[in-house]
């Protein structure tokens, strides 16, 4: 599966390199002959795209290396680093282009367009649109941020080339010299694109929540086991695109023996890996009291009370220690709460008011895949 993904990414990147080098060559010659700074900068941008594709190939190859003693979880995060390099390259290309455009604004040159020039630029627009759609669709299919960014950048290039074409038509029709100014606008667009790409990849490296849809699918898979009454605390650690290790808690009846529990947890881990290709390195257990009517009654009352508090998403891990007069449970407080600690304390106060004779041992918990 991983080898197939690598081949697809490499093949798509090679196509991008060939197309960009070809377009850059034509644009560079046309730009120099016609004294068009906008077309020259467009050619430089194509070379930058080709370099990005080379980096994508290198990153994909390095990320595909097998785990070793020093990196037991593999090398998948290399792809995030190469995406960051691509973002910096785009940003650098934009800044360099802006400097050159400003120079041409101060010391303008008269462009010399021909019908061949305009035809080639028009063909380049169509080529970049098709390339962008193709690369981005493949990137989404194989979950490659590098390809998605390259595809989006190619579509942006098509807009830039189209703007260059419009500037040429305006010059031929009305004598308006917009070349240098258009170059500056193009540069600013490239700079913004580089900043956006850099911000997105830094966010991923810092650690983003998993997609709520993926979390729901995994929880549904675990809930498919008849005796699992709840699935909580799903945490997935990302080690590269589509590479996760994680942990989860499940609620099971207190009648389970150690052998029954061992068999259930092994089955859960196997099914999650089979369906989602995710390794659950740990599965914790919450024991659900099924024999003591008083525990069931108190659990129901506590659940009702805390759910009345805004921003409390759920309660789990409930256990009653009757002899010690202790109530133990976890409270999941939403990130939407303006003050999570205050929300937590309000819920505890409601429970304490219901059961003043009991000591409350509650943990403020987090749903790491909380939906918007």
C-alpha cells in the first residue's frame, strides 16, 4: 500500500517537473525577447514549481524508509519537512519577484509583443489549469500535502499567466504599460501563497486534531463489538500522512474475566488495524457496574446533572466507592467553552449539591477529535 502511494507521488511529481521545465523555457525566451518582466517572473515561478516537485520526490523517498532503531515509528514526517521547504521556496520566489518588479517600475522598459507570444502564454494558461487539477486531485487521493500544495500553486500560476495575457492585450490595444505593476501584484500573490502554505504545514507539525469523520469511523468500529457500551479518549499520534498510532478507552461490563477482556481488546486492535490501518498501542478499560442498583441510579442522576451544564460534552469512567463515599468519573469539557476550568467547576458543584455526603473525584478530560 505504502509502496504504491510512493510510486503515484513520484510519477505525478515527474509529470509536473517536465511540464514546468517546458513552460519555463518557452516563457523565459518570450519574456526576454519581448522585454516583459511579468512573463519572465512567470517563467521563474515555473522553475520554482519544478524544484518543488523534485523536493517532493526526495521527501517521499526518504519518508518511505523502513523504521529503524533510532526512528521506530518510521520516517513519514519527512514529508512535512519537505512541504515546509517548498513553502519557503515559494515565499522566496515571491520576494525576489517583488524586488525585480519594483526595479522595473522605477526604470520601466517598453514590451514588444507578437501574436506568437500571446499564443504561447494562452497555451501555458490551459496547461497549468490542467496540471493543477491533475496534481491536486492525485494529492488528495493519496493524502500528500506536497502534491496538494503543488497543484494549488499550479492553478495560481494559471491565474498569473492569464493576468499577464490580459496586460499584453491592454498594451497592444490601448498602449497601457502595466507590466511592472502586474509583476508586483503577481509577486504579492506568490508571497501570500507561500505564507499560507507555511502556516498550514507548521500547524500540522505542531499537531492538529484528527479529522472528526475518521474519529467517528474508528469509534463506530469499536462500538460494533456487542459488549462495548462506550468509546472514549481516542488519541491518535501522527507519524506522517495516513500513519497513526494511538490509544483509546472502552467501557465494558464488570462481569468480564481477565481472559474475556484480553480476547476483546485483541479483537478490537485487530479490527481497527484491518479497517483503518491504525495501530492501537494501548486500550484502556472502564468497568461499568451492572449489578448494583444504587450505582446505576446515582450514575444516571449524575449524568443528567452534568449534561445540563453548557459545554460539557460527555461523562464517562463512572465508578462508585460506597464504603469510602467517593464518586469518580471523567468530564469532557468542550474547547468552545470560554473558560474550561470554570465550566468543569460548575459541573462538579452541581454533582456535589446532589450528593453532599460524597467526595467527588473528577478529572477534566478532553475530546481530541471534537467536531466544530
